[in-house]
């Protein structure tokens, strides 16, 4: 048996794009992008959170709030650390892979970090994030090193709950098209990354595992 459908308040007269939902305990989070107002020319990233198992949601939060930039391709991960829920959000904003986090689930998010700042890549997309405690792992695809080149799979990780990121690198590094990455955290807080790759001629499934 289900409750009656309830609308999460958004922008009147604007189409919200398909949402994502994640939870830990009774904390539930919805993530999506839409235009912030009728006059906007670019979409923003929005999050709504519930502390009662989804019985109700607090007012949405605009995480990108970037009127001049196209913000989309968002993803979210949550982790429970002691009594605190940590929330990690990534998205693509024009040519940047951006990250924000809320360490205590009080609705206060850190300033956005650009994760592809040192990689010199173009046209990032398909960003994905997973987390376990203080460990946060992010992957995305992008053209490298020149526009029009094949896409590779890029990676960054944090061991301090998103305060900083390290080990930024190209995981695929080949002449084929590497695309549609996904990842999961293993039981020992290592990460496994998978994607499809045309290096052998046809598209095949590749993976790599952190040590």
C-alpha cells in the first residue's frame, strides 16, 4: 500500500528533470536539475532532504546557483559516520566537474570544488560518486587531451570526507573510446571502476580495482 503522491515544491512553470533518490537510515535525499525561475536560461542542481523516512521533505536547496552556466549530469552518495549522515553531490557545470558536501546533514554545504582542475581535459560528462565513511570516490568521462579526441575515464578520491581530493588520474589511457563509467566501494574501502571501451575493436567491458 502506498501513500497518495505528493509534489516536492519546485519552480512553477518549469520542467524538473528525472530525479535520483538515496537514503541512509531515515534520511532520504532527492536530487535533480531544473530551471530556477521562469527567466533563467540555464538549469541548476537542486536537492530536497527528509529526516523522517520520506514522510515530508524540507524546502529544496539550489546547490549550483550558477545563472550563467549549464549545470546538469548530477549524482549523489550518502554515508553514515557515527550519528551523522554525510551527503556528497557531484555535477557537470559547463567544462567543470564540481563537488559539494554536507558533513552533518544540516543543509550547509561546502564551497564547490573543481575536480578536473589539474587534468587538462575537455567536455566532461557522466560523473558518478560513491562514498564510505570519510572516503569519497568520483569518476567521469572526458575528451583528452584535445577536443575531438576519444574519451577516457578520469578519477579522483578523497579520504577526508571531501575536504580535499587527490590521486586525480586517467584510468583508461588508451586509443579507444572509453565511456559510461560506474563504480562501487568494496568492503575494505577500495574502489572498483567499470566502463565500456572500444580499444579491442568492438565495445567491451573493462574494469580496474584500487589497491
